[in-house]
């Protein structure tokens, strides 16, 4: 084991800014990207639903 | 034999690929989580402290995998784009389109983690050196590909124009890879090479490989998710999309 305590772990031997600055931004990116894609998917599904509803209305009340 | 061929090509149509991709996504998410957990464990708790760089070297566990993925995704993207161009297969072009943002993200993360590694070890966030500059060009190639595709209204023409940019840009990938041997650079040589035994502890090597596998699986999961959205966007006029369960009101 490399670390004696949690504080020791977070200090990263004095390189905390650099190590956590790298890992943190990577982790953030890997969380945000899937969220953005999910949003894109919901958006297009919503548009398609609206179109389908409009078409249905037009068929029922021409 | 002929049967198998037909079955294989069946998935080249967006209609059949859409549900298949939906089934594959959770598998790749699971693999990404498993590889990621194992990779992080090795990176922080098993790999020993570096003799010269102390704990600062641990940035290698995200820097090298993101750099590898940025180059690898570009090759795969160019491959799909070429297939879309030569076979006139629109799903291939959609795959290329789905990979570009993830590749750009990997290139950005490679530059970002590189800066955060360069600052404590070299004393500077950035230098205009061969390795760093060629990676920056890769990032711009991704952005150029996406911007060009977005600027052309007709999707099939956008696919063709994008494919040409992607294919021309392939020349940059070997330049990045060999930049550390072709030029004098501040950047260290290749971390792992096929023709020599690794110069680092086995646990460090495994940490890097597992993190790379995690990002690989992540990229597949994310690209498949994005391609599903692209399929819906581009096939919205078709009957099968109109009859999808999630679309019918």
C-alpha cells in the first residue's frame, strides 16, 4: 500500500493539483458526454413524437 | 455461407442496427466500469511511487490511454468514413460522425493531462514541440471534420466532404506516433513498444492497459449511443422510425 492515511492519498506527495486536475477533468468529461448524448436522444424523440401527433391529428380532422 | 453473409449485411441498415446498438450499449458500459475500477485500483493503490517523479507520474494512467484513444478513434473514424465513401453506405458515415466528438474529447483530455503533467515536470504547461503540436493538430482535425459536416445541409454531401477531410488527416497519426523519434523533443519516448520489453514496472503497465481498455469500451458505448440519436435524426422521414415504440404517441 502506498498511502498511510486518506490525507496522504489526497496530497499525492505534493502533486495534488496536477494529479487531481488531470483525473478530475477526465472524470468530469466522461460523465458530461453521456449526459449530453442522452439529451440529444430525448430531443429527437420528442420532435418525432410531436410530428407523429400532428400527422395523426391531420388524419382525423382533415 | 451465403446465409451468413446476408445476415451480416443485414446490420448495415440503420433500421436493423438501431435496436441492435441499443442492446449492445449496456454490455460496453459494464465492461468500461469493470476495467475502469480495476485500472483505478492499480493506478492508485498497487503501482509503486516513481523513483524520479514521485506521485506526479500517476498522471500517466490517464494521459497515455487518452492519447492512444485519440489516435485510435481517428483511425477508426477515417475507416468508417472511407467505407461510407466507397460503398455509399450511410450507416458507415453515421458511425464516423458519431465517433468524431468522442475522439475530439480524447484529444482534448490528452492535451489537458499533458499540460498538467508538463507543468510540474518540465516547468511549463505547453511547448511548441513536435509531439504536442501534432496532437493539437489532431484535435483541430476532429473539430474541422465536425464543423465541415455541420456546415453542409445535405447529409450525404456532408458525409462525402467529411470523409475526404478525415482521410487526408490520417497522415497526421503516424506523425504524432513517430514524432518522438523523428525530432528532438522534450516529450519522452513511447511508453510501450512492440519491439522492446517495457521499461516500467509490470503493475504500471497493467494499470495503463486497463485504463486504456476502460476508455475503449467507454468510447464504443458512447459512440453507439450517439449513432442511435443520429440515426433517428437522419432517418426521421422513414416509416420504420415513425413506427418505433418510443416515437408513437
